């Protein structure tokens, strides 16, 4: 991994790879206006909490609320895109990071219709 991104630390390299994966997934889904890049950018303020430093910030909770509202208003395709993006990100995270990420909607007062997990079946989203 370091040979592709020699000047980046591990966290920056991981974020770059996740962004590339999300962008590729967004191009593949095509049906929704919401993209994985948007999901990742919107949730960037949550990174500190997910990695174990402090509680969720106002920016993090605002991003989660905004993302949820956008996905709801854009329909099933957008909700599936968000689910797929979160699933992809979770597949590269540690168990503790997944647990912290999964707790965020509740901590921010948002109810999502699926669990943030690498095993979630996004095809069941409606």
C-alpha cells in the first residue's frame, strides 16, 4: 500500500483507498444522485469519534442527519447507495471502529433502517 502513496501515513492512505472505492461504487450504481464520495465527505467529521478520540461532534451529527434526510428524499436508490458505501467502509475497519460507527446514528438522534456492518444486505433496503 505504501508504494502507491509514499508520502501518506496509514490513516491518509486508508482514507484515500476508501474514497477511491466509494467513487468506483458510485459509478457502478449510477441510479442514485448520492455518491460514495458525498457519503465519505459528509461523514469525515465523525472520523475522530470512530477512531476513538472523543465523542461525536456537532458537525458529525449534522452530517449524519443531513445524509439521512438526503437519502430519504432521493428514494430507494440513494438509501441503497448509502448502505453500500457504509458497508464498504466497515469492511476495512476494526471491530471497535465498526461498533463506534454503528452507535453514531443513535447518539445523534437518527434512526436508520439497517445496521452499519460489513455483513449488512443492502439489497433489502426499501
